[in-house]
């Protein structure tokens, strides 16, 4: 079942680099790494996401806005503002494009402190680049498909990144349970979190926004954080000075203070 294995690998690698590189590193700076490793993981993110590569700049800006305005009318992708997931994601794409292609400047507090590689972004966000990736997926399927139903998986490769975003942004603020009262609708969906590498612990993450571990309770496991621990042990990343997840919520000033949704660009450089 080469096609099924390929689909699962593409899904898991794409969502891992989205949460590890774009989210935890790019948007929040929960971890640090050298410029060399940053470029390595930049390329890994591009290769894993392929035709649906997400600009670290646009991703970081939108995500910081989401934390600052969670589930309010200014939240760029909250289920409370849209009638269905398709409408939400189309509106999110419009806002994403505005920042990814520099058509609009964000509020200053949401700008800066994210990884940038203009040459890769230009290729990844060009129609030429996206079509080449799409063609590669089609050729792979032509060569390895053994049953008609497998063709139903092909379209998802083209938009893998947005699919992950739709699942997390819609389900993570609509279904599940809450460990913490954050003043928004963020929730945890334990039953589906294996599909999103820890991203569906939204309620935990909105409480401790600078913690690289999104799991809080004994029965919650954040798979991406386990990989980060291995990377840290190997000296690839560091996260020792960031906020730590607590259950129940800590009362000390250091652990109970919620992380700011935006990054100070000067401090992050």
C-alpha cells in the first residue's frame, strides 16, 4: 500500500513541521536554534508541505493576531465569526495572502521575530513552484495507484497545510473539553490530536502560550514536544528558559503569567 504510506507520511511530516517550525519556533519562539538549523528546518518545512507551503511570516502574524484577539471579531480564524469551516478558511486565506505577499502591513506588535528566507518564499509561493509540486504528486499516484479509491486522497496533497489549519482552527475552538478558563472558546480534542501533532490542545496552549509542551494533564501527550525533547538532547534546539505547562494552573508569578501573543521583534533577533 505505497499510496497509503505516502499519504500518511506526507500528512504527518507536514503537520509536524507546521507545529514545530512555523508555530512553536516561528510564531512564538518557544524554542531557539542556530541560523544553520533554522535554514535546515526551513527547507524541511518547504519540502514536507510542498504545494501548500505556508509562509512563516504570514503564519506568525496571523497566529499572533489569533492569540491577541481569540474568538473576538478581530480574530482572523475563529469559528464564532463564520457560519462554516469553508467560509472561515476562505477568509483566512484572504488575510494570509495579504501578509504573505506584502499587500498589507500588520500591526507593529505582530511583526518581526520570525524566520525569513526570501528566495525560498518566492519559489514556494509562485504558481510555478506549486504546479511543479502538484505535478509530482500526480505522477507519483499514476505510478503507484492500485485501486480507484486511492485517487480520492490525491487532492488533499495539494492543500495539506490549509487542511491542517482548518481542523485545528475550527475543531480547536468548537469541540472538546477545557482545562482552563481563558476567556475564549479554545478547547482540547484528545481523540483527534494524533492527527495534528499536539495542535488540538488549543485550550492548554492558549493558557500557557510560551510553553513548548501543549499537554497539561497525565493522560494528554503532545507528540511534537517529545520530538523537541530529543532535538534538545542532541543540542539542535534549546527551550530551557521558556514558560512551562502547569496542571493545575500555577499560582507563582513566573508560571501563572500568560505569555504575550506577540513577539518583541528586537528581543527575538
